[in-house]
C-alpha cells in the first residue's frame, strides 16, 4: 500500500467523528462508512465498487434479493480513471459520487456523468496557472513528462495550444507508465533510456510533470534504474513544475529515498485550510486502538518498517511494532501530519453529504415520509433523493470555509501554488507562495510571491532562464530557425528604418512619421522641424543677396529715370526698359517669400508671383529683341514693317505674353492652389515644412511656359546679334538669355533630386542668378556709359557706324 494515502482514510474518519459529535447535524443519527481499495487496477475497482453495493458479495444485477446495501454516497477516487470506473456502476443506481481529486472537466468517451460531484476545481484553472507561472518567470523552453493514459492525453491536447498561444514551446514530451510495478521485458531498456535522455540532452532548465502519484513513483524508479546516482548529478537538477495530482508519495520500499532531487519544486494543490484538531487526532492514533480499520495494521507495519505480530520468525527479520511509534517521526513521502489537499477534499465531502442529509430531514415535504412518529427510518431513504439537496447545499466547515456546488457541480476554482522545501533528514515542507483564481478581479487571477521561493541549490537560489535561444536585445528581431520550433531562433539586426524597443520582438516596426530610429535602432527620436529660415546662415546669405540685387536694381532704375532724355536711355523703348527693371526688382524681392516658415499667404503668393513677374521680365526682353529686328527690317525700301515700329508692337508683346502666364496662374490658384504642407518622409531625421504645389501639372505648365518664352527670346536674340545697328542690344540679350536658360535648365533636375530646405535654396538661387544675369548683361554696359563715359552718350557717337 501507499502509506501516505492512509491520511485520506484518516481524514474521512475524522470528519465522520466530527459530524457524529455535532448535535445540530443529524441528531440521533450516526454516520457510518466503508473503505475499499481500488488497487490501481480496473477489474479490482469494479469489484470493490460492487462490494460496496451488495452485502453478500454475490452480485445479481437488476435484482435486490435482500442483498443490496442502503448506500447513500461514495467518495472517490484519487485519479480520473478510478473515478470514472466507479461512476460507470454508480450511475446505474443514481448514487451520488463525490470525487476529491482534480482532473479534466470534459466528458470521457462521450459519456455524461450527471451524478458526479467534485470537491475541488477541475484542471482548467490549473492549466491557466501553469501558463501564468511560465510567463511570470519567462520560461519559454520546457520539457514535459506526462502519464501514459487518457488523462495525460487530454492534458496534452488542452495545454499544448495554450502554450503555443503564449509563445511557449515544449522541448520534449515523454510518457511515464501509470504504475510502479511491471514485468521486465526487452523494452525496459528503451523505456529507461527514453526518460533518461532529456536530462542529458535537453537545453531546458524547467521540467513539468503531470500524472497521478503512481506515475510519480514509477518515474522515480525509472530514474534510479537508469542511473542510481542521478540525484547527485548537478546537471540533472531542474526547476520542476508539478500538477495537483502529484502528492509527493513513495512506497515503503522507497523509504530510504528523499526528495532532494526535487528541491524547489513549484506545484499546485487544491486550496485547503488548516482544520483544527486534525493533527492532534493523528497523534492519538494507535494501531491497537482502532477497531474496524483493517488498513491501519498494514499501514503501521509498512510506515514504521516493523511487524505487528507474535510470530517469532518474523521478529528475526523485522522489529516488533510497539504501537508507541509516532507518526510525526515519519518522512513526508511516507506520511504527513499536515492535511493535504486531497484529504481536505475528502473532509469536505463528508460535510457535504451530512449537510445534504440534514437538509432532507429538515424539509417539510420529506418529514412525514421519513419519520413514523417513533424515530428516523433510514430504510426508506433512497440515494437518488439526495441529489437535489446535495446540488443546492451551502455550508461552512470547521475550518471556517464556506462551500457550495456551482452549476458544474464543483466547489470552486481556486488552487494554491506551493513550493517544496526539502531537508537532509528526508523530510520536506510545503510553503504556500501564491494562488490561482480565474474568477478574481482582472490582474489578480494569478498571484505569486517570489521572495518566499526556495530554488534548486544548483541555481544559486535564483530563478534560472529556460530558453531555446537567448533573448534578442532591442535593435534586433527573431528569425525562426528552419525546421525547428518557433522558440528556437536567431537574432537578426533590424533593417534600416525600423526599430525594436523590447526584447524578443518577432518583427521590427517603423517609427511614427514624426520620429526616426536611434543609432542602435532600439528606439525612436522626435524629428526636428526644418525650413529655410531667416536666422540661419544660408537664409541670411540668400536674403542679403536678394536685398542687395534689389537695391542695385533700384539704383539702376533711378539712374535711368534721371538720365531719361539721354540717347542711350531713349533707345530701344524707354518704357519697356522701365518695366523690365521694375520686374527684376520684384523678382529679387519675391525670393524673400521663399524664406521663413511657410504660411497660407506665402505659399499662395510665392510661386504664382514668381512666375508672373518673370514672365513679364522675359516678355520685356523678347519685346526689346523683336524691336531691334523690326527696326532693321523697316529700314529697307518699301518695307511693310514700318507700321509696326514703335510702342504698339512692344506693348502688345509684353501684355499678351504676360496675360497668358497670368491666366495659367489664375486657373492654378482657382482649382488647386499651393498650400502649407508637412513632409515627414523625404528626410530620415527632419520634418520638412514646405509649400505643396497643389496641382503639380499646373506648376510645370507655368514653368514650361516661362521656359518657352526664354528659349524664344534666346533664339531671336541670337539671330539678331549681328544686325548692323548701333542701338542693337541683341548681343547682350543673347548672353543674358543664355545664362538665364542655363540656370533654369539646371534647375529642373536639381529641383527633382534635392530634398528639404535645399529645394528652397535652389529655387531662390535660380531666381537670383537668372535675374542677376538679365540685370548685369543688359544694363551694366549702359550704366557704364551713363555714369563713367557720359561723352559717349550722344546721338552722334551712338549712330556712328563702324568702318
């Protein structure tokens, strides 16, 4: 027998005694009980269940034959297989069954068990607790030993998807037989090696064990047979997580063993409270003082390794049991004085049945049927009558805990999280370090106190990592290794423009549009606002040049106005000259609209004003050039061009060419005008404040028209450069338009390839350079004559032909 499980029997005895001593519950009625062993065998489980039902131990299904016992309820068993086998028979007779172990809530093989009650939660809260525990300590690479039966299969079926959803991988899954005695065969070596290999080869530092106590005993034996020194091998020491089914029990044959190998184990148990008087009850038990307890003698002999017999032959082999042995002297794997979770559930099961019976006797509807006036008659009580009262029962046990069955016939969803602390004298102590309660408020479903945990000594009292691959630091991301589980990966630096700000990121992400990655690509930095301002050196330089050129143009205009009656000013249409100078002056000043932070007004004016003013300037240049050509052609005899000589032609050219550009600008501003815009994509570290052209098509149409005028002016001036006229400005105009066209032809590719404030600088430079070309090439020779060589500024000098 497993001596540790005798506490389950003693908990039953203790609870029944408490009920029988309680005058407020079932007064004048004494509860009794039978205890049977299932022997961890299917046939024996069915056999002992039938023994509970029939007095004569002869079975006649569907016939009473006065041999049927008046059984009210059954408490058991310790595993799902035993519980379901018992229920196969009890459900035929509608006898309530109260299971005290924790196992899966789902149906077995499609069967339903409506008469099945659980004194504790099912496995669902435990599965949640396992995942929360692994995530809390960031154990992502875990090995699993599971019992080789239907329960282990169901556990894997439910747990594996949960682990995968939370980024946790199983390094291996090994099955453990659900028995600790077997017949040796040729396969035993393979089985031993199969369990032993993970300790040798696995990179995981965290192992889980799922199974009943018998599977745990078998596991220990397998490890011992594979390597008797396994407990001393430091590299075999792991962080263990064990489920509520494991009760840390060993057989009396393993009494020399201890649990040093499982030091620091974290395990789940059914929530329990300290029951007053239970430990005192255990200490008072003597093997000769308990009549009717057929298991006590065997328990005593196996627990204390003695013989409770008068046989002299046996005395030579073992010591005689004196009956004065103390239960508290036994190591924890043989017996514990502290009430375990399973014993606590059995204790509560007795309370539940007693309170259900009390409710039946107290109800008015059953009062006359159960009493004949002289006392309680139990012969008329049927087990199926207990169900409604058991389902709706609510009571407080002697530990002060309030209990009731929910709609799933369970008494709660809470589990305790415990830590196993071992000692050299083969004893151990359970320390409560947390709890699992899925019904708790959000954020409190899983609570654990790390300070209370005593870790495996090989980890230096620290929580070790359990990973297939090391964490990927910020600035890199995980790349799954081909052919391996997703927990095994390489760390790859983030691509340019992306970051990872946390450890173990699956993929890198882009920064928000107003931020850019740090040098190490582990965070984002706010971009700086960028525009060509008046305060920076480039802006000051350009503004100074623009103002200087505007001043020079004003001085030239003033000079021409002052000397307006001189031949050199009057030549080539004085009014067109004034208009050209005013246009150049406005061109230089319009460049200042491109500086500073863009606003609706500046964006609305800068491009349209620039295009119109420059078109006027180029139109004036074109008019001057055509005037020279027409004047030359008019000198021929009988020429019809004489009627075009004068202001009429030049004014028409200027007005018509300017109005076309004004029309283009009007359509542009009316349909899709320029507006202030923010460009967060062009530059990595800057946010550009710029003027959006609105309609890009209209922008290029206006620019193209101005270019067309410039090319026409250049061609006409080039053709007229050698006309024999002393008043001919075509040579200077040709050179100025050559520079003008070169500037704007260079502007287009530069504009398209430049980003940021450099675009604005290119625009301003093109305006100033082209305007300065016109101003310098056309007017500097005239200013030279007016200011420095006034003697040449006479009609005779200007009209003198070159020989």
